[in-house]
């Protein structure tokens, strides 16, 4: 920049009362703003350096600002969002199918990590149960098939609200006429 006239701090007040400070460099051609994320003290140091330079006989002054802190936080935020998205994208999808005609139940779990099929004859089913799990301040539920061997097979490994599980179990009961 040539023919610097002065530098001052511009204070901006946000809608919620927060203040940001920005160094403005005045030239005959235009005003140039530096980055606005610095504190008032840091901006005051930069302003003093620039004004001292203008009033001195020095031929050059180097002032550097960067937004590496913000860039780091942005990248960290993006990585966290990607990790959450990857978790949901790779969680299994469960399909439970009851076939009266071949007397079997198939529980198929598909995910990016692989597929799993659980198969049992309908005659091995003793009853359907609802398991509950305490989670923070509420309870979550899932439906399980209890076999005659007393082995419990969750229809869906994830827990959910009670109303949906009770509805699913009642639909299975009405379909199988248990």
C-alpha cells in the first residue's frame, strides 16, 4: 500500500451486543480492513505499529494476520460431522420377515460391513418379549424373539420408544395368531 494516512480501530456491535474490532487503514484511494477476529488489545498493537510507521522514516512495515485458529476449528467441525455421518451410513438395516407357508422367520441385517441372516422355524418361537434399557432420564425398548431353547434374538439391535415396539409386537402376534 502506498501513501498511508492513518490506521484506526473500527468497533462493530452485533445484534446481541457482542463487539468485534477491526483495523482500518486509510489511504487516499480507499480504506482497507484487516481481519476482524482479533481482540481489542491485539488490534491496538497493530494500529500503533502502523501509525508509528507512518510517522517514522522507515521504508517498509510487515503486518501479518491469519485465520489458522478458525480454519482448525472448521476442519475439526467437518471431521466430527463426517464421523457421525459415517456411523449412521454404516449402521445396519434390519428386515424381519415371517413366512407362514415355509414355517420360518428370517432376520436380515444389511450394512456396509456385511450382511447377516438369522433363520429359525416358527415352531421354535416360544414367545415375543420386550426388553427395556434405561437411557439417561428415559427408557428405550426393543422386541426380542424368545426361542424354546430360551435363546433371545433381538428383532432389531437398536432400542426405540415403547409405543412403536408394542405396536410391532402386536402386529406380529396378530399375523401369527399367537
